[in-house]
């Protein structure tokens, strides 16, 4: 992490970033979009959200989907589609495997983020995982990104409210 990246993250979040171990995804312009976060913060707090969405445009887009109750339809699809549910369970395992490389934290053993593997709870976490892991790893995160008004293919970093 460079000082410039940490400053960008501070601008995006409106506070210092905690426990960052790396940039997991970037905007097309190179700014951070997702950070990888230590599973245990410096103060000892367990932190299960390994992939943390930082890009203001992306976070606003996920908030808008959540406000529109998009998760209700996604949860219904998970209950009705065995193939989707199996892919989502694999996404959960992928997430846990990625985080395991940064330490074993017994308090969060088996806990990933975003409601995985059984439900859709936080689109921010699921979209962050999809952006960091790549298309096809997290089907619900992929779906949320496809439904959103934000795209990782178009830079919005210089727009008002971007934090940059």
C-alpha cells in the first residue's frame, strides 16, 4: 500500500481504512474499488469482511439496490434454484479460502460475508467479492453488479461525491 492509496481510501471512506492488507480490485482509472482486510484488526477485533467495497459510486449503487429491495428477489431465487444455491455455496467457500491466507481467527470460522452461503444480506460485500474474485465466482455479486447503475468499466472517480 502506498501513501497515495491510503489517502485515496481515506477520501473514499471518509475515515482511515482499517486493517487493509491490499487492493483487491481497482477502478479502470487505477483507484481502489475493493480492499482486502485482515481477518483480525489491529485492536484484536475479528473482522469477517475480507473484501470491503470502498468506491463511492459502487457503494451508492449497492445501497440503491438494497433500498429497492433487490435482495428479496435474490433470496427467492436462491430458494428456488438449486444450481444458483450451489454456486453461491461455492462462492462462500472461495471467500473463506481467500481470507484464510491472512490468518486463522476462530471467532469467525466458517463465517464469510453478505449472508453467504444461505441468504443474501449485504450487496456491498457480495459485489466486493465479485469484483475481487472475478466474474463467475460469486453469482449474486455478479447479479448485483449487472443490476446496478454503476459499472467497473466506467470511471466515476472525478464525479462530485466520489470522495476523490
